[in-house]
C-alpha cells in the first residue's frame, strides 16, 4: 500500500495486484480489528470501577454479534479509504493474484504485465503445529469471524498475538487458558516483561500453562479434548493457535526471477550467519 501510493505520487506508473481486501493483515485481520476487540474487553473493568466513583451502572450485557458487525463496518470503511488513496495517486488496482514469470514480468488473470521493478510484499499467514486434530482449531484470522463466543477457550502460543487474544477472550467473559511450550511469555522481549505479564494475566483469571506441549485435539462429548505431552488432558469449547506466521511467498514463481527462497529457522547455517551478522535482530519466519 505505502510503496504503491508513494511511487504513484512521485510520478511512477504503478499497478497493484491484490486479490483480497485492501490494507493487508493490519487492517483486515490484525492491528485494527484486534484493537477494537481489545477495547471491548476493557469495559467490564471500567464499569466495575465506575461504581466506586459514584456512577450507578445497570447490569451490563455483552453482545458478540454487535461487536463483530461494528468491527466489520470499520474495516470496510478503511478498505474504501485505502482504495481512494491509491486511485488518487494514479495507481492501477488489479483485483487478482500475480505470478512472477521473469525478472520484469508477472502473469495476472491469464495476461502478462511487464514492469521495470517488481515489489513482493505479500504478507504472511498463521501457521499451526502439525498434530492430529489441528483442523478442529482456529487461528487469529478466523477469530475475527467467530459466529459465537465460546464459554471456554484454549489459546496456544506465547507471543504477543497469543497474549492479546487470551486477554481479549478473558475480558469478554470466556474461561481462558493460555498454553505455551516455553518457560516464559513473550520470548524475544525483556524477560521481566514476560514474567510480569504472566502474573498480571493470572490476576485477571487467565489460566497460564508454561512448558506445555500439545500432542493432539479430539472432539469429545460436544467439546474439544486437548492432550498434552505430559499426559494431562483438558476439555474446552474452542482452541486457537497463535504459533507463528509463515510468509506468503510460496508458489509465486519467484524462482523465475532468480530469487532463491530460504526459510530462516534453526538449525539452518544461513540462519546462524544472518543472526550473528545482524546482532540477532532478525525475526524468524516460523516461530512463536
């Protein structure tokens, strides 16, 4: 979005190939809708505090479909804003997926488009562990479109996406468990932050299980039964995986332009070289 608009404003002839809604992950299934859900999850505490300041608040009732409808309305508004910005910058929007056919060629809808420069900015998608029953769970993409809130939920992961959604579900009245295979939350952030966050989330009634590895998910008695590597089991209404994201660079035809794709995850020796050279500032494509 940014590269297209700025390039068009500076006089370049620009075409943007996008088969989905404009705005990418942030606008559609990321920052924007997640913040709206997070704001909603804070209101129970605000209403409780209001009584201490003299406000008489009637019994509150939360309606999940109303929140989703208003969230969708805001996302659609932003989609329109971005489209107008692109059009005003002279950008030609092609509503199909582009496949690279050479250093200066892409195929879009069966026709060939040529350009001096090709910019690949295809974003990423959630990835889930390859365990039996993984199809019974959902990811952050689907979390924004759940038909109903579950009574209980297990969020798997220890990164900021897992932490945020566990907090959102808990704030909206869902009995929430956060399970992470590591020893503390927010790996890659300051250790004290992850440790303190776990304490504060526990105060909010989020049940946190560290060093917990899921081995399978089964449907049982109308619920989902989760099995852990230590032999314990847990039943919940829903399971959400927040276990990293994978770049959307596969099957784009990048090899035709001379691009070699390398997944930067250990124990790949190139991963070690890059991490050393960049002072560990590289975020792995697949991680927590």
